[in-house]
């Protein structure tokens, strides 16, 4: 499972990946689970016949009969004599109508692309963000649903991004239809590494918000008074976890703990409620075979 969302204590969703066997073959469709206040029940989303696998990375709900999830399908390419089998990724959006998940038609975007996050502002206002492969890099992508269909915005649509830059949008959240925030990563032409990308939609256009030096790729965001909180990684040599508080058009560090000599941690997602910030991710201690789950809490 990759993401969770709840409308109430009696209506919630978890979404995840396609189940696979021990040999790597796919089994069934993309996994989702619904909570009715008492128990969880499985609700699978079927995969296309040409799909090798797939998954949902994000879910957002308006009410019990209107939820949206976004992710990707791994599609097998047509076989070509004398070449090895290949595949590509295609973005996926699914809609829950109160009875079943249904795939929705999306604009033709490219030959290799996916969606990382979705937020449902209302029944006729839904955003999904991701990335499109282009040359040696990626182009940020946003899809918008207006109640009738989906339209795409990408590349130079986003404020302050150069045409030769590479970027991804990894998270999206909103206060309303004229106040939408997307976060991710941005690498300027000629730069060696990526930095934080924060974009704001005011109902007419996207505008980029300047971020502090040292803020690296951002993976998650949550609405907070006057703006957002967002988390990701720094660009320093220690690879610290990093957090931003964006308000009034200004971004400042949340002041997350610095990594120590004995451990490193990586934030992935963030929530904000009543002035309290909760960050989830993983922490890696020396001597451990695998990272362990991590929760940070503080004021924001």
C-alpha cells in the first residue's frame, strides 16, 4: 500500500500496487482497500491486457461515492524481431463511484509518463501531478479535471522553469479551486543536482515560489494556514531530511533534526492539523539490514 485518505471515521481508502507472485508475474489487478468503520474490504482495479503491472501512488476523496486515485501502468511494447522485450509507463487515474473503481480517459501525453499524486478539491475540480520523460530528463506534468474531462499542463506552463530544465512533480494539495500547491524537484540547465520545486496555482496560472538554498527534492505536501508544509531531502553532503513551511509567498525551513553520525532518515509524506506537523518516512541505523518506519512530530 502506498497512500491513505479518509472522508470520515467510517469511510476511508488505502491504495497500492499490483500483486506479484514469487516469480514476478502479476496476480490480479491493482490493490485497494476500503474501510467502512468496522472492517477493511478489498476492491481491485483491473489492469489492461497489455499491462505487466501497475500501481496507485495517491488517493483523495470528496465523499463516499466520489474518490480519485492516480498512479501508473507498465505497458508491454509490441514485439520487434531481433530486439529484447521492452515496456513503458503510462499514467493512470481511477474514479470510485460508490460501487466500483473505473478507469478514466486521459489526454495523450507521451511515450513514457506517470502520475505521483492527486487531490480532489470538489466533484468538478481534481488535480493530478507527475512527470513525462523527455530526452535525457523529465518534464513536470499536471492534469486537471473540470467535471467533464481531463486536460494537461506541462513544461513551460509552470512558472519560472526553463525550457531545457528537468523536473518532476511528486505531491499536490489544495485549500480550494484557486489555491492549489504542487511540490517536487527541479534541475536547472547545467546544474549537477536537483533542488526543491514549489508551484502555486491561483486559478489562472502556475507561479514558482523561491525556496531556500539547500532545499532538495520535495516528496510530500499538506495544506497549512496561508500555504503548505512540505518535506523531502536537503542538498548537503549529509543528505539530511528537509522540511519547508510556505506562507505569504515565502518559504522557510521547518528545522527538522539534522542527521547524526549514527543514523540517517528520509521523510516521505507530511500532515498538518491544528498547528501540529507530522512527518512519516524511514530511518536507517548502522547495523540494521533494512530501514525502519519513522514518525516525526513538531509545531509548524
